[in-house]
């Protein structure tokens, strides 16, 4: 179990990376919302065009998850919530 401080820091760092990725998602008519970060698991909601796009899983895993793994220590997994 992570301390609250580590949890908050992780949340902020994830948010920072998402803000960098957001323009690319918005360009395609979508967006992403950070729902929660719990014990290294990042819960995201894909919105707009991204929510219904058949490639959303690829976007989530290959794009967003990879960026988070590279830039944020402590991220274990990225999951999509609806």
C-alpha cells in the first residue's frame, strides 16, 4: 500500500503526462479523464471520439500506458473505466 503522499505525487505526475498527450487525443475528437490512481494502477476514462473508437484499447495501452511507464515511476498498469 502506498502512502498518501506517494499516491498524490503519482496522481500529479500522471496528470502532467496526460496533459502532454491530450492535444493528440483532442485532435482526433477525443479526450482522456484521470479517474483515479490506486496502488500504481491508473484508471482512465476515454471520452468523445476516443470512447467509441475501435482503436481505443491500442491508444490506451500502446500510447498512454507506454508514455506513463516511461515518465512516471510507480505506474503498474493502465486500465480503462467506463
